C-alpha cells in the first residue's frame, strides 16, 4: 500500500513541477543560451524573463488557484472536463496580455512568437476540450520539443540530446497524468502532438 502511495505522490510532484505554463520560459531560456541572443545584456534578459514569468506562470497559477478555492475543488476535481474551461480562459487572457505588452515594449518579435506559440497551444487545447479532454501538460512539453526543433534549424545547433531529455520527461509526465487518472493514453499522446504542431507552426509563421 505504501508503494502505491509513493507512486501516486511522485506522479503528483511530477505534474506540479512540469506545469503546463512553463513553455514560454523554457523557450526564452533556450534562446538566451543557445542563440545569438546570448549576447544581449543580462539585465535586459532578466527583465524579459520576469515579465513573461509574471503573465504566463505566476498570474494564471494564482488566479486558477483562487478559482479552485472559491469553488471548493481539489486539483483532481478541477481536472474534470466541464470545469476546465474557466482555467483555459484565464490562461489564454494572461498569455494574450503578455504578447500585447511585449509588443508595446518593442521586445524583439522572435521572443514574442514564443509566447504566441504557447498561446496558440492553449487556444487549440481549449477548443478541443469542448468535445474531448486533452492533456495540456503533455501539450506544453510537446511545445518544448517543437521549439527545440525549430531553434535547431534556425540557429544551426544539434538539438538531439535536448530532445532526448524532453522525450524522457514527456514519458514521465504522460505516465504521471495517467497514474493520477486525469488522462488516457490517447489524450496524453494527442496533447503532445498538438503541442509539437502548434509550436512549430507558431514559431515559423506567427
């Protein structure tokens, strides 16, 4: 019995650590370390990261937490398909305002496209959720995989080892969501594929 509790606890920790909201931060960090943007002043990079962190992680997390507490739901209860639309709307609005402010501050366009790609993933998942519950956790890490592929092509570095790490993490995350009975295998895989496609298309065309 204790073994089962440990497995469930580990699955919960993995789900909490790899929140669906981290994609823009990971994308920007990749740019700042793996591209010519590494030459930008550290202070400026920290300001951009702080702005993106506030609107894409801190603000939606706090607002969704307050919404969940107001309704008296735990995390598992919030995961029901019919209860996920308000959190989707909250995150979409936060991401939209982040893109808008980045544009107003004239932050380089390619940085903004990372948040725009993450916004596109949120919107597609929200639309799918009307009919079918898809995994936003694996869509986020799928977005990371797609971003690494695009960055590798644009900036001429080999992302294979980074992709290997992402695929391992995606497997752990998808397994965790299934252990917690939040998603089926098809929902986990579909989420990952949606993330990859939206990220690649978003970074290329947005």
